[in-house]
């Protein structure tokens, strides 16, 4: 698809008149009741997501004071009419759909428009209007028709953006690379109050408000992140598919178990944590370009789902937090925890695991890609053969769960299985086996791990990790901040690890630290 300049994308304006309409009907709309919006209400930007063959979601949330303590962005205490348009061109001259939605108080003045009736495999542009104010223009796409195999897909993925640890330049560079799809694999935001999570040399930015516990504070935190111009640019360039990890709620939470149950901390009893989870899920939905069907029901929100890119790829977007067993041995890195091998332990829950296995069996796509949160391949820090030292929070703490899923794609004859991972704030590229203890066990898949956008600060730039010496399936490591660009074709999936020199000041250049290819039908990594 032809590229457009970022200037034209972000500065295109709205024409004088707007008629609200579904794709096949037209009705008049009045916005006279919104004349009181004297301040620009699109301070949180716009976004799109969930592409399917005939549509997608477009999103915005109105705010005039993003960090208002009540979490409502300084908006008036009433619903606001928001008009929207979708066009075939960045200048918004060839409009193919129009309508009006109410930005409602009960959902923090957020808007989720679920489009249908568009053409598959096409580029579209969209914008919003409230009163006299017009949003920037965003670019989005529909996915190909189910039977089609497009020539290529440019997909980027990222995770772990701690606002306090640096500037979101990586999001800006990602946008400049012009992907057609972005996957965000969790830790979109962090829950800590100012001064709780400090990097060496001090944090260059601070969170507003206390640690996020209530609906008001989660809304405030999302709004502070969304007000970042670099993040807004990344949202405006392509549709996103998002899943959470832990910090969207609470560090290393597991189902109904919080990080701290000590009353001296946050009094996270079971009942209190379920209330906290309800608030976090509600705010997450309000601030993400998700389908209205994803609206949470109290402390429950189904976020695992499958996106298909024609016959080229299945994206199995997973949830490894909401249904998992609690981490063993107090969490963290632990040695010789035999219980981690127990057959009944799960990181996905039985229902999601069966959904994934059924998806493998039904797949006809060239690539089956798991968008998930925590380190998948075995990563043993102990060199001694009679000792294992692994993370209880990653898949190593749920070894049988990992084996069932890996064996599941082998049994289903999945053509190409690729696991995408965030969480660990480092770049890794790994080969996946069913049995890591058997040197003769064949490679059956590949894992690509993206580093953080900012979390833990600039990084050391190191390209070596000592554990690779006795974990030969771990093929690449790097400690910079950044993201991963991929190009997916019928014949190969290539991955470029894009890294920044620094994040504690804005404006870093970006470069490619390493490139790898996965050849069709040949699991494992080839240097690019």
C-alpha cells in the first residue's frame, strides 16, 4: 500500500458539514448541546483495532484535563455527541461511512465504533468531531477476505511502557516504520505511584496520582499515558490488537491472587482485589480499541481471541494472567521447585487451553502466531545439570501447560508456529522444543521476545547473556529498548529487532540490532 506522509495523516481537517449515517442510511445530527466544549477534547488521541474483513473498531475518549483526579478528564457531567467518519483517502474526501455515537459519562466519555460493511484488505482513514472540535486523522486497515492470501503483512509488536522510566520515542519510531498491524503484548501502563519504581539516575518523568487501585485512579493513569504524543502517533498509524499482562492491574497478579495480601500494603484481600480487578478491567476497556463485546462483567473480561489475516496468518491473542494458578514458592526465580512440573498446573486455564488447541486443529493458515505475555522457552539460570533455576512467573513455572500447548501444535500439524512475547524488558530470539531436557528433541517452533518501550531505562546495550551457554535453544539476546518489526509472507517471516540508543531523554534514533528469518515449514531461526 502507498505510504502517506505523517504530516498529511495528522493534520487533515474535517469539512464544514457532517451527516450522521450508517453505511447505507443518512440521518441528521445536531451537536448544539456540545457548544460548551471550549477546550479541545481529543487530548487522548484516537485509535483503531480488531481488524476483520469488513471492518474494525475506531476509538476515542474525550478529555480536556487528562490527569484530573476524578478520572473523568475534566469533562462536563453529561453525555456528548461525537461524530465520526471513515474515508478511503487521508484527505477525507471519499467518505464511505458516517455516524454519531454518544460519549457517555459511565464509560469516561469513551467511544467504540464497530464498523461493518467495508471492503476486505483495504486501507481506510477515520476521524472524529465533537462540537466545533475535530480530531486528527488515523489510518487503519481491514483484514483480507478469509480465502485470500496477501503477498505480505508488515506487523510490529511491543510491550512494557513505563511512563516514568523514559520517553516514548520507540512508539514514534514504530509509527515511522509504517506497519499495517501492531500487537501490544502487555504492560501498556504501570500501576505505581511516583517514587515507587525508580531507575538508576532517577526517573525522567513522574506518574500523576496514587497507586492505581480504584476506577478513578486507573482512568487517570490511562489518560496520562494516552496524552503522550508519541503513543498517539503509533495508535494513529495502524490498527492495534492488545492484550494485558500484569501491570495493567497489579504486579505479577494471578487470577484472584494479588501481589501483596499484607494489610500493611494495600489490604489486597480476595474481595478487595476483585474490586480492584473490576476497576482495572473497566478502565482498560474504556481506553483500548476493543469491540463492545469485550466490555467486562465485574472482575471478569474475556480478552483472548483470534484474529485472522486471510490465509496468511492466525493471531491467537492470549491471556496468561486471568486464569493461571498462583506462582509457586513465593514467585520470582527459584531453584528445584518440583511442583512446577505438576500436570494439573495451568497458566491459561482449561477453557482457554482447549480454545487454543482447537484453533491449531482448525487452522488452514500459513502462520499460527501466539500473541502472549511471558517467556515461553525454558530459561534455566543454573549451569549444573542437577539444578534448575527458573522464573515461577513465566511458562517455566507451568511446564506441563507449556508442553501440552507445544505438543498440541505438533499434533495438529501446524505449518509454522511462532510465539511472540513481552514482559522481560530484553530482546530474545529462541527456538522452541517439546522437551528441553533432551538434546535430541527437535525444534518445533520459534519464540520472538521484544524488549520494553522504556521499562528499566536505557539498558546496557549488551548482546550476551551467560545462560545462553547451557541453553542452546536461546539464540539471541540484547539489552536495549525498542520494538520488533516483522514481515510475514507465504515463504518466510522476518524479524528486525529495532533498538534505541537511549530513552531517558527524547528523540533517540533507531537502528536494527539484529535480523532473523523463519522459513516456511522449517522451525527455528536463520540469521537475517
